[in-house]
């Protein structure tokens, strides 16, 4: 930090298991990645190449190497996993992970219909190869999953070998955990937290208001995902109570 301030909340440091910031790379150039690392590298824990963008991204291996040089692991979006599965190419997907030296993978079923037991089988198999993040929730705004089903799926996926589960919201933040207006489904989140440890969940929260809501509910070290590259530093100020939205939230004394 550039100077000293009192009454800041405790913030975990890298490498960390909670307080995660997952950033979405939707096709950044190599120069943009270099700039992102220079300005925000200390605050980024992991990068997701959004949905299937990795398929058409130039210099993908070089980008992965650049992130790795800054101790920032990468993984391919869950939609790409689904694209391989729907085509019967699971073993080829495993080979892609190996060929690109990826240490993380996302298993999701937001765009396809996948038997949940089979999804857990994929998680179990992949967890022997890489660290697995599994995503729960649908990308279909009309498909409302009841809280008990979210909890059941999150728990069984963790039991199958997922390191963390991701609460679906897309990059727009208007499905899954959120209503189409972007409003948090508060009852759903609070019910999930009665059964699933908060440090095992990454909440996709691309909108500022959503990030503020989760930080106020869980704290500065809530795991948040689908953060845009230009929102990493703004998010860090929200976590520390240094933006108007959370300015009073962490203060022990006021003057």
C-alpha cells in the first residue's frame, strides 16, 4: 500500500484460500495482460478464459505462460467443457488441459442437460488430473433452481472432488444467483450459507452492487468471480471500505 490508514479490515494475502478474486479474460491482448499484471497482479488470484474464448484466442499458450510468470493460474470457461462433452470429446478435453499445462478446470452444466451423477463422475475423474472448480446454476434465466437443490448439488460436487463450487451468474450478472434485474436472490444465498462453508464458494458477481452486497454480508474476504479486468482495483477498494459503498461498513471509530 502507498500509505497508512487505520481501521481497515483484515485482508488475506496470496496465496489464499478465501478472499479470492477471479478475473474473466474475454480476449485480452498480450500487452493488456502485461498491463493487467503490472497494475493488478497482487489482487488477482485466478483467471478464467471466459466461456469458449480460448478456442479462438491467439497466442493462448503465451498468454497462459505470462499469467503463470506472475503466479496467476488460469482455467478454461465451463462452457468450453460443455462444448467438448456434448460432442463426446471428454478425453480430448483432458488432452487440451495437459497440452496447455493447465492446473485448474471448470466443470459446469449451465448450457447443457447433464445427469448430475455423470457431472460428479467428470469432477471425480478430472480431480485426479487438475484442481476442479464446479459451477452450479443455469444460464437460462427462466430456469429457477430451488435452494435445496443448489445446496444438494454443491455438496455432492464438493464430495466428488471439487476444490470450490461457483455460483452461476454469467458475465452479465442476471441469472442464477440473481434476478434478471441483477438483484441478488438474498434468500437463496443465505440458505446456501447455512449448509455450505463460505470459503468453499466463489460467487460470480460482475456488477458493483452485487460485489458490495456480498462483502457486506460475508466480509472483505468473500470469494468473488467474473470480475472484469478494469474492475479489479475498484473491487479491492470496496473490500477495504475505501469506496463510498462500504465506507462506513468496516470503521471501528468515526470522526
